[in-house]
C-alpha cells in the first residue's frame, strides 16, 4: 500500500469530505434513512459487555469473519473509489452535533466488524447494504444480498459553516484509530493494544471485532464508542469518550481478560513515520528539507523530568526503554509546523497532529518503549512508542487502565522549561567527529547566561558552545562528538543557570552509518 496516496485519498484536510445535507427535504431524508437496516433492539450496558468479554476469554479464540475474496483482493486504486454516500450519514439532520459514516471492507481491510447503534439502553446492529456506497467506475457492486460488513467508521463534527462537516476521528483495521484537530490532516495512528512488538516470535494483532456507537444527545459536545477486542491472547472491553475542540481529546477506559500470560504488552501505543530531517538529510536525495509525520518522543516522567528524544531512521532496528514509575505522560510530537520545514504541497507534514498520552491513575513500574525501524520510504510507519508494564498480565486475571489522549498542535501541558525546537547533525572538524546543534526555544530569565551540561555514553564530547539565538528566541548549544570508532552513543544535553534546569532534557541515540 502507498501510505501517501491512501492518506490523501481517504482523509485529506479535515473537512475535505464535507457534505451539504441542509437542503434535503423531509421526504428525501426519510428515503435515505438507515432505519431499515437496523436490527432488533437488544439490552446494552458496559456491565453486560464486560460479562460477555469474560465468557469469550474462557473459550478458544475464533478468527473473525473475512470479507468475500473478490473484495479482499481489491487493488488500492479500486478500493479508493468506494465512497460512503453523503445522504447516508448517521444522525444527518438530527442536530446532534455529530455525524458518522461506515467504512467499507476490502483491500487490506478484510476483517468484518459488527457496528451497533445505542439509544436508551438498547443496541441495534447496523445491517450491510450496497446502497450505502457509491462504487465508482471500475468496481462491480456486490450482489444485493451479499453481506460485505464494515471495516470501521468515521465521525464528523460541524465545520466553519452549517452545511460543512469535518472528520475528526477514524477507527479502521485491527485496533488502529486516528484523530485530528480542526484544520489538520491525518498523520500518526493509535492502537488499542500492542502485543509482542519487536519480539523475535512476531507481533500479535488484536482486533476490535464489534463497536457500539452511542447516539449523542442534541447539540452534544462529546460522543461515546464502546469496542470489544479479541485476539489469541486476550479479550477486552474499551470505552472511548471523544471531544473535538482545539485539541481533540479521547478518554480511553480499557479492561482486559487474558487467555494466557502476556509478558510484553503496550498501552497507549502510537505509530508514526520518520524518514529524515536535519539529523540525517545527507542520506536522501530529495528536494524536501524533511519528511516525517512526527519528529520526536516527548516524556514527562513520574519524577517530573521532561524529556525530548528526536526520532531517527537507523540503519538497524533500535529499541529504547525509558524506565519509569507512574509516568505523567508521553507522546509522539510534530514540533516543526512551518510549511518551509517540508515544502510538501501534497502530504502537508506541517499539518500533521501530535498525540500526547496522559495516564489516569498510577501505572506502576514499567518503561516507555520507543521502537525505530529502518525505512527507505515514507509509505511505511516505522516508529512505535507505548508504555510497557514491568509485570506480565497473567492468564485469568483481569487488568484495567485509563488514559486521556490529546490530538492536535502545540503543547497540551504547561511548562516553564525551554523546548529543544530543532536538532541538526553533520560532519565535525575531524573525520571521526560529528557536530551536533540544538536550538532551545522558550522564555529565559532576564540576563541569564545558560550553561550546557552535555554528556555521552561512548566517545568524547568536545567544543561545547552556548550562544544566544534571537531567531529561535532562545539559545543554541553546539558540540562535537569524537566517536572514537564507537558504533553507538547515548547523548544528553540540558541548559541550566548553574542551580536549576532551564530546559527539558534532550536525549539522542547516535549510531554509526
């Protein structure tokens, strides 16, 4: 799959799929209603869903149903032609503050997910109909009785004018979902659960097999979705409470019921793409100054330290672990926000969101994992981060956790510390030297002359210089690393006034090649 083409065709700028529904007459609205596709009402509550997940966990795992072969093998170019009809949006003309569309199966989205609408404590399954979609010029529609199911859904909110609606969240494939704030383009993705990422035995991909979308109240500012997770190792129940605003926030409440011991689990998992920037520009013959959906991992430790780790596209797989207790937050961030940082009129990496994961309650001992996978193309998501609890999840023992996700630009958390706004690396003064330049941006005390504390786990730090940088409204730290023929060195830098920190902690793993 070409990731760039997929994101451009299925998402685009928020609001690109806006539909004008205000002119529909009452007769037309009735004709386009999905009421006729809804099944019989069934009692629904979170307690009932938790009971069902426990029972599933006690039984052998069964693979979810797959879409018919003709659509499972659909090429991307044809899949992109299948469009949800604008006159079929859920809650259209109901003034509920939200609308929803159902995503088709096909291409790589081969597992069918059941989707239910919930109102007044009752759930009704949405049946499939080919009339929900426009199949374009080259895709033969299914037979009228063929059930292709759904691969997920998207939610929209009112846009700048009453007849415009903008996407803000999408759930599709395995446990993947994405969100954006107003005026952004889809970028990094979240995962409900990561299992055995980076393990030699291979990764396990859980699936959201069923969704329950609660019908919002009139003029609602939030919408709630429940999901049932299933995989070989575990079942689970999720509740997502979503609020689109300056930041789109998603509250995630999860309960897991492991079928077997899970020794490597990732919570708050995020995936993104990093190809190159000023730390590795020389490796790519490309007109653009940088290509990435995120440029760094941000961490607020349980002890209150703020860490910035610029991302890298290494020559070999790199796994970093930031050991901590009760972290306050972490996320993949896109700090570069100017068009000239990328000069890409199509992908518009300057409009990609950041995502900050804020744990609710104590998460105990564990580590924030960062996995960086070598990549030579921007179509691959090669970056993953998540929280890995130190203790395993034992079979037969319930596990629960909650966190809040902040999707948007800027910083969802306040801090007086200067930010590492830019990092660049190039040839040093000698053949074995690498020169590192870090621009710290922020508000500094009047008259302060910061000092830089710089260290390396291997090699030797040389020629540390701190100078004012009025362009970045801060200070520039530069130094050279004498690699001394080492292949890996963990670098650390921080600005202080001699007694207290003035900046976040900058960390970077330099690798040879």
